[in-house]
C-alpha cells in the first residue's frame, strides 16, 4: 500500500502502525510519522488549496515553516483545530484530518476559478475597486471577499482540554537541539552550568536526523547523537522536546510552548494539552539553524515541487521517498546531497539543474558517478501538471539569455535557493541584523540581550563548522556564567559543507508578465506582484509586504521574506539592506490562545473574592453582583419575588424594624502612630484634630486634581489610632495612594498603615430595632443613646467575639457596624439573625443598601460621581476643612474651571406622579423639543423606587443644579419625555430625627 | 519535560490552623526595643527569619515585620507592646484572621510552586520567607525546608490559590 | 517582563512583583496654594517622557512594599540603576565610569 | 494620478498591469514650505490632504523619520466608533465617522470601511449604568448607539458566552451599528496618494531633529537629517514621539508614551461578524477581511519607546478572549506587535494651537487615534490654515490642563478607547 516507503530508511517505528483518515479516506502510517510523511508514503502530495487562487498545493517543507499543507485536525467534539501543519503534526491513532479552503473537494475546487482570473487579482487590487456603488461595499463586495478569505473552518465547540504554565529559571537556555545546540549544551553542561535544551521536534538532533551518513568524532551521526543525548541526561541537562521557543522578551525571558498531548493516542485525565514555560535564563544560546529558501519561477508551486532539504528529511527521517523521478534545481550545494541520498534510495534523478555556471568539482564527480545529468548554468522556466507536477521546463542561461528550453518529465521537482539563517528570536530582542554581501543573507549584529548565536543561524554551513561553533557558544556562555571551559573543535568525516548564491526570480524565456512565480505560496504572492507594488511607489519592504501581503501568511514569511526582499530590492534598484527587512514578531510558530490563557479559564479566569458570610447568602438564595473582584449579595429574593419586589420588601423591613447587611468588603486601613492625626489631616478633606477618641466621622478623599476619589467612615480608637474605611472598589487604590504620599512626600511622619480589610468581617445592622437586636449580645459597652451616640466607635465583645463596634448609619436609621475577626463573621451573622428573629430581621443586599442611602442623599463614589466631581458639586462642602492649610487636592479646587459657574452639581429629581422610573444614565435637557444634537444639562446618576416615599425618585448631576431647585427639566427616554422637578437630595427624614434614638 | 517523568510527582497540600499573627511596624530607633519585647532580636534584611520558642518573626520590609506566635501568646504580645508605645512608637496590628495558610510539602513541592510564583525559588533558601505574588495574589511565601513551603494568602484570595494548587497537583499526578 | 532590582530588598526580581508609579523627582510643592495655575499644572500633568534615560518610580508592591526610584532607558527598556526614595538623582556618567 | 476603478483595473489586467504608476512620489525636501507636518501617519497625511483640498494650501511637506504609515496607523486594531460620552468627544468622533463613510470615494482608494457594528459588553451593574448613560447621551447627540439584552448580544455575535455562571457574565451591551473597522494601511496610502496629487510633498526616511524658533519666538522651520526646511507653520502629528519633537521647540507636554500590543490569529472562515469590546475583561476583537481574528491588548505599565511589550499582557489578553469567547481556545495566535501610544492625563487628545506662534499639535490619542483619523486631520488642517481651531477641536486644547476643564472619558466610564 505505502509504495513510497523505503525499507531500511528513517527513524519511524515500523513495528507500530497508526491509522488515521484524510478527507474521509483511511490511511496507515507509522509511529513517528507526521501527517505529511504518512501521506507522502502513499504518494499523496495534494494536501491543500492556496488562499487567493485556490491553487492545488502539496507540502513544500518538512517542518513548521510549511505554508501549503495546512489541514484541519480533530480528535472528537471540541477538539478540532484549523490550519494544523501536516508537516509537523505527529500521527496518533484515530486522528481525523481534513483539507481546507476547497469546495466541493480538494481535487475539484470551484474556487479555482480565481486562478483563471488571476490577472484581475493583482497586488492590492481591492484598494482600486469595489467602491461603486457605495452601498455595495457593505452588502455585496465585502461579504464575498470575506467568504472567500480565511483558510480553515473555525472551532465551534467548547474545548475540553486544559492548558498549563510554569515559571522556570535556568543558567543557560539553548534554543534548538540541532548539532550546534547540542554541542553548546554539552560544552556548557560539562563546564558545570545548569542547562536547559529544547527543540520543537519530537526528537532532538535537528538536521542530523536527515543526514545519517556523516561521521562525527568517529561515530555515525545517529550513534554520535544518541551518545551525546545520553551524556546530556547524565549531566542533568533539562531536555524538552515538542517545545517551541515562541518569543524572546525583556532580559532573557523566553516563552516556550510545550505540546504535551497532541501526539498521544489517548489523553490522560488531568493532563494539560499544552504548557507555557516562562523561562528566565541568565544566558541564552540561539541555535535555531537555517531555513531553506524556495526558488522563484513559473509554476514553482505545483504539488510535487518541494524543497530539496525537505525531500532529504522525508527520506532519511521518515523513510519516505517523495517521488520516483526527480529533477533538482538549485543554487546551493546542499541540494546535491539530497539528490545523492534520493538516488541511492532508488529515486531516478532526471537532472540536477544548477543555476551556477561552475558546480563544485567533487559534487559534479559524485553526480556523474551516479549517472545524474548535471545541467550547470541552467534555469527552470516552468512546470506542468495540474494536481501533481508532470514535467519541468529547463533552459540554458548564458550571457543573460535563456535558450534551449526543453521539458524534462518528473513526478517531483526539488528546489533549493540557499538557506536563510533563522534569526526570529534574535529579532524579537530588537537585536540588529547586518547584511552579509558574500552570503547574501542577514546575520546577527548587535544583541540587546545576553545571548549567543550559534551554527547555521550565524551563516555557517557544514557539520564541522556548526558543531564547533555550537561548542564555542556553549563555552562562551559557561564562561560568562563563571565556569571554566575550553573550546574544542569537533571533527567530522564525510561532512556536507556547501555554498550557494541567492537569486531574485529565475530568468525565463517566457513572458515575465505571465509568469506565475510564487514568492509567498499561501497568500499567492508572485514576483510580478512585488514588482507591481514597487512600480506603484511601495519602496520600503514594509510597504511591499503590506501591499502584496507577502510574508503575512501563517508561516510569517519564513519561506518568502528573503525572496521577496531580493526581488523588491532589484525592482527598487537598491541593495537589500536599504530596502529593509520586515521585523519578525512573536510567536515563532502560531500558538494556541489556550496556551496563553493557561490556567486562567472559566472560574479561574480571575479571582472571585467572597466574604466569610458569602456561603450563608448563597445557601439562602441570594442573587449576587460582581463589585470589583468581589461578589456581593445583591438581594435575597423570596419565592416568586423579582428584584424589585425583593428590594422593596428589604427596604421596608429595614425602615420598619431591622435589616442586616454584609459590609465585609469595605476596605479597612489601620492608621497608627504619633503623626496619625497629621497624616489624616493631609490626606482627607476633613479636619481630624478635634475628633474625639471613640468618635467617628465621614471622611472624603480627593485626588490631587481635586475630584472625589473615595469616602468612608473613619473612627478614632486612640489618640494615635484611626480605623479608616474605604469603598469596596477603592480599598487597594486608597492604601496605595496613602503609602505613596507617606513614603515619598512625607517620610518624616511617624505613622504606619496596615490593611485590615480581611482581618475583619463587618456586619451592618440598621433599623429602629437595631439596638434591641444587638444589645443583648454586647459585652463591655453601654449601648444607650447617651453612652453610645450616633458616630461612636468602641472596642468591646459582641456575641462573645472581640469586636470593633461602630454606631453609624448609611441608611438614616439607627445603625451599627460590627467588626469581628473574620473567622467569626459567619457565627456573628447567625447570632444576630437569631437575636433578631423576634423582630423579623431581614437580610438585605447591595441594591437595598443603595436605595436606602439614596433616600438620604448619600452618594456612592463612582455612581453619583464620575471622576470629574468636586466636594462642592456633590453637596459635600461641609466635609472640607475650611481652615486647613493644605490637603490632597485642595489646590486644584481653586483652578479656574473648578470655581466657574455652570458646574454639574448633585440634585434630587422628582417626576410629577412618582410612577415613572427615570433610567440611570438618562440625560437631562431644558427643552426636549430642540433638534439634535441637544444641549444636555446633565444626567440621572441614581434612580430607585422608594418604599418609604411610596414613589420613584432620582439623583442627578445637573449644570448649575444647586441654583435650580424647584425648576422643571425634562428627561427624554425611549418611551417619551418626562418632566421632573429639581429638589434637594434629602428625600427622607431630612432632619435626621430617626437617628435620635 | 520529557526526561523529567521519573520525578516522583508527590506533593501534599494542607490547610493549617490559624496562629496569632501581627504586622509590626517600627522605625530604626525602636527596633531593638520592639525585638526585646518579643524576646528576640528583630531580623534585618528582607526575607530573614528569627525564631524564639514558637515565635517567628520575618522581616518583610525595611520597617515591617510579620510576627507569628501560638494563639495563647496573643494577649501577652498585645499587652507587652502597649506598655512600650509611649517610649517606642510603633504599629502592632493583629492580622491573625487576614490570611489563611497552606502548607505544601513533598518532592514535587518546588515544581508545584513554579506554576504560580514568578520568582527564582532556588534563591529562597530554606528558613527564609518573603512577600511575593502567586498567580496574581499577594502571598507570604515561607520556605521551611528544601521541599516544604507555606503560603499565607489573604482570606478571600485563598480559594483561588488553593484551586490552582489542586490543579497543579493533578497535573503532576498525570505525569505530564 | 522586566527584571527589577529592589534597592530595599537588594534582590533582582520579576516585574510582576512591582508596580510602576510614574516619573520620579516631581516633588509635591510644600505650599501648593502659593502656586500659580500654570505652576500647579506643571506639577500635576507635565511630564518629561524622554526617549532615553527616564527617572521613574516603582513600588515593590508584592514584596517590601517600598517606593523607590529607577533610571531606565525607554528605548531598550533596560534599567541603568535603581535607588531609594529620597535619594538624589544619580550621576549616571560617574556611575558608569566607576563600574 | 491614475483614477482607480473596476475599468482601470480590467484595462491594466489585460496589459499585464504595466500601466500603473506610483501612487505618490518619494519627494526630496524643498528649501521652504508654507506648512510642514511632522509625522506621515494617516493623521498627518490627512491633514495635508485637507489643507490642500479645503484650504488651497498645497505648498506642504509631510516629513517622517521612517516610511509613511509605519507608526500607529499601521499598528492598530482599526476599530472605528463614535459612541463617546461627552459632547466634545462624541462630536469629534462623529465628525470623523461622517468622513469615514465617504472616504473611499473621496480618496478614490478603497479603505474598506466596514460598518460591522461595535458592541461594548457590560459585565456588572456599574458597566450597565455607564453604558446606559452613553446610550442616552448619544441618542440626544444624534449618535447611533443602542442597548442590547444579553440574548440580543448573543444573536448579534454568536461566539459570545452569555452564561450567567461566567466569571464576567454579560449583563447587556451597547451597540453602535454605524461603527466598524477599516483597512489601516489603505487610509495612509489613500491620503498620501490624494495629497500628493494635489501637490503635497511626502518626505520619508527623514528624521526631524528639532523645531527651530526665531528670535520673536515664532516657528521658523525644522532641522532635519537632510538639512533645514523653512516653514512658518509646523504641525506636529507624531503620536508617541510628540513629546520629544515638542521638547525641541521648548514646549513641555502633558504626555506619556506607553507600549501597546495587538495581535492576530491565523485566518479562518468568517465566524465573527462584528467588533466586540469588553472593557471590564480587557478583550477587544474583530475579524479581518482576511479571516484573522484581530485582538487589541493593553498597555504595559511603564513609559517606553521600545515597541516591545511583555508576555504577561498577552497572556492576560488571550485569557480574556477565552473568557468571553471560550470556543476560541484552540485558535492560534499568528503574530503580535507593539506600538507606542501617547496618553494625556484625561485620556483625550490635544488638537490645536500651542503657546508657540506657528506651532500646532495633534497628539494624545492614546489607544483611540485610528477612529479619529479623518476628524483629527480635518480639524487640524482647519486650525493650521486659519490659525484658529475648528469648533469641533476647540475643546481639545492644551489649556484645559491649566483650567481643569478636562474631557475625562476614562474617569467617567472606565472605558478604554
């Protein structure tokens, strides 16, 4: 069945067959195969369709740089992913593979019509048309363009897999376990360095896996490799395979993505699919090797046309020959070795077409020995074949003329346009590159990070050179880490050194304007597209890239960038470095969102803070609302109640008897020290000096810009000790702000700040019966109105627990806030519920709290203020110490616009009959019949139904509102314009009689 | 981590019973006196721990110490510090209920900590403790031994941290 | 993610433990009320925002909780030095020469 | 200028595309211009275009240190909307939106403005209040914006997770149907081509070293890497680099430059029909015409010109995307990149005159500059031509930082642009 499998070749496990399907057909491969190698073993080259022209395509590479052979892969519901590289995905049992971007099927694709009309779809064609008629863009053109674009189909189901992450600190990280990387790791580890070595493939060895016939230090390559890996293990080197270095970040932080289960037949329970390693390395060796370049000629994209090095890899690593009759076209010596290996494995080499005039003598001899026709000084001008290449047109090039064209039959065409040093990660560091004129390649220049580049990444070629260079890099890294080490040369017999030349598109005897010479295979960018872009004024490579989309496909230019640059620089008439190289950007290969999200999915996306009383609320049916990171009980609906009904009941119960509320989320800060009062004076608008011990006061905090930032009740427990409370959302911000001033502006103050937010559970008890519920539980404090008046604080015991007890009210009712150590919060709650049972004590949530405070005109920072509101705007001038020399934000209150008339000020708003609920956020106008855009006076900040008032009421910020009391304004809402009268914000018990108990 | 599978992925996560904990803040001038009050010499240098009987004091910042003691010693400590306040101004705030504590022990404890802690833990040698971050939550991380850690986590963040520790433990058990 | 040396802990630690806190050496005026609107604006809002060495504040928020100062190159993001709050702006040329 | 049309495309297709000429010349600087604009992003190029077209001022140079459109123009996630809260912002962005709608035809360059609708998700009661306030305010300002229930939001954007159990449940959304995206490069190129056709010089790879002022304090011109260029009016539109350029004229700015990252996924078939913004979760996403999911990340915390950006931010961004759209965990990130955004203390732009005679500035757009492009360019041109602001950019002064009359969208709503 697998006619192209070569016996005795490859590293796949012939003892273990693995069955999979491709477009519904079942195939067999071996353990260790990729999808591509297994399909090629069955003679299947056609694996995909290109992006724009829907041209039939086969694999051109044998690694993650593959632009053509992209497939959808699946292992069942929720485990489908598009755009998987068939050349990198290992086979596993039951793997389902589908081809992409075709309809109805891969062999006959209607989208191929685009290919017939290619002259219309030139670079940037869409910028020039689809503009008329104007309305057609939305309704006709764009939907068509969109439907045609995109490669694979998107995932549709929830992903059952997990993703993980870890931090790793290492002395030396070696990226790439080819010959240079292994040599570097070994040299450093031998010198005593702690080393991590990683590689994106399933096994280490890099190009050695494709070159078994070289002899290193006296041993055959694979034997040498096994020995080295064993020694690395002995030396304790951490070796990671199937792991890609995706990005190189600041100060030697490298992100690695390790694929853990995609190659496994079965996924173990609790096993993550992929893991992000955030590695911090003291030194880094980048040994990422080099990528083979395609040659650019008409028809260079047909299935069966692939990189020579890829063919060599399929043969030696997977034991698959990619065809029976091959033509090689090359500008580099390396392809000769591919040709020889294939010839030795039984593929007929119809010709080696060398674009250079004088091939290396020894290579020519070797070709001759094998009876291979060597055509030096030749070019390829075209290919034929629809779903597989059938023949290649070769021609002589002399004196710039292309002559003597003839067709050579073949079933595969192996090309090599030289090699590009892989400098992606180096480029992430903002390291600079310099163009090497001899190599016609960019090489690393200045490095911004502590890293070394080794091997082919530095433009070196041949095993002795790269191995020795790797050794030198490992030694250099070890020395930099403080170890002693000596460089040594690693000797290689039967080495495969080589050089080559770099081309723009190959010369042709055809019409260049008609040539379909592809540069970016996936995005269907041809040489003439690039020349057109230059002709249209795109002179920078970034412009060329963006105009043509060259290098923007899923291989991110690994195949196309340098060829594109060569052609662009030729068209511009400048040297390549003057035209520029587009920046390589992370990730090195596309990486799943899941890997980046890691553990932060579902319930673990972000912390959900819960109070000690949360569990009680949950078991009593509370509805919750998120408030910053907390979840808070919103209301406690009884059977059949909606939110409005529940809130009305909770409000009434509290006003009529007693309500209980979990206020534990309030921020709490202990301010202690001899200068505590001075510190408070400077931070808050209020004066604190005269606040008595055992007394509490409402505190208002501004930003330095004069606008309200936070508020809360502050109790003085001792001469030098304040218990500060903040809003729930403001807790961390306020403490940060206080620390900032204390540490950097006023370090002379003797005062210390400690967060006690979570030390205390805080329960608010409000209502005329609050004292009756509480008093029986209190020890050590006289609870009478005389001994413990409104705005008092005391340390005592409540329900047997040590407590800080406040008599304060955010409702206008007799109110207490009891703070007990958090572990006792729930017990206290239950004790109060029990004590309050005879008064029908009613638990209430944040919504009722909001209504009750609004009835009293108390603001919620962030709801009735929005970062542009001053104390005066919010009716809080009384909270500003008039005699204080300074406090945070005071100077800003005197800025021109903050004292100008027409500021938005907080007022009450009452509609006529009280039946209308003004929407929060609704805008206020003087004349609802004016044309749009209307002059808006302000907006509704809070709006509720009040059980106590028997009507709806609202608060609003209105321009000059304080001067407008009694005036009528309008609130346009979707259901019509509502007239409303401006009032004060003291809606309920304006004289505060209810507190006098 | 293909060659690390032989690591015995064994790790235990325990909730510890609360002890008495205080945040102690005092300037340089009062440091000796404050130490004396605890019957020890306050450690200087962030991450250093000094123990005295069952009391342990870790230096968290230049003027900040975390004091831990058996619950029974709580009142004595409060009273002792109250008596020195006038001569030695300081701030002693009880935070026994602010944090919950997990103990993580076993050969894989170190690896488990690396799922949430960005620090180089090899530099936190046994016997030391620091305030740091674990999966976004501020924690006090104690390294009691090579393979024994403790995490003090703010009460409302603790379930989040615990959840990740449990996930990590399951991952280690799966061998991947 | 940057690595930052905390001058109080004397350790070089990951950025995740730190919070950036804006430009350094902008001292709050002793008597803000004496300032003109323009002077007050300069204090509140005007920032150097240099392309090059930036003197800035950080807080070791998940650590010793101290605010401190740093000189950092905003082009490379590399820290040139860090120093304690209240210390004078370091002479970087001299520092370099000494090292 | 060759007119672009289906006919011209067809004609050229038949002759092998030999007829296309350069869309704009790569000009050498002249000794003197009436106006020099520093920064050849879409804002600067657009201002040059409107100077020429609406004010008849064609002796204009747009100078850039690199290639045109290479800054934030070519690095943003192309979201266009105008449903801002404050009248000042709503008017500016709605003015821009009006211009966006006819821009392809006006420039004879398809900028692919796609009215896909921008949906902003509310995840808590505060969000609901804030977005409702936007909806109300926008309605009275004549700006399209409406409120959707979670179910309506899901219908509009099927990948959305509206489960009540989500860590950040969707409690509703504000939808601006007129909003959408455009092809960012095309905007720069379209303005460049149209400006050049009217005689504007576009000078690339020519860093401005300093703005030169005369003894009277007024602007005299700019010193560049290619020598001094005289001009009595200079407009700085240099985004993240504005502080540095303005400093050379002795003007210190209320600006800080932060690294901002964005990313795209591999391309897939259409699956995401609109733009979704979730400020509470920090997720911003749309799908490009090419099929890539385009995702905006946040700014790093520190001032930087490195265009680098850290890994934790990307991790958080993609966690946020997976929270709101959990079916996308197996999608792959294709590339991420960084830009430098200039941010003012109130997160609103500065467009207008400066204390220096002849010096104008357009900056401080933070993460929201792309959507403003035609509006900013148009009002900047007006300001430069008349030496007084257009009513629409009049509130966006430098003086507001002295008077305290800030336009603080972020404080008002905790909303990112």
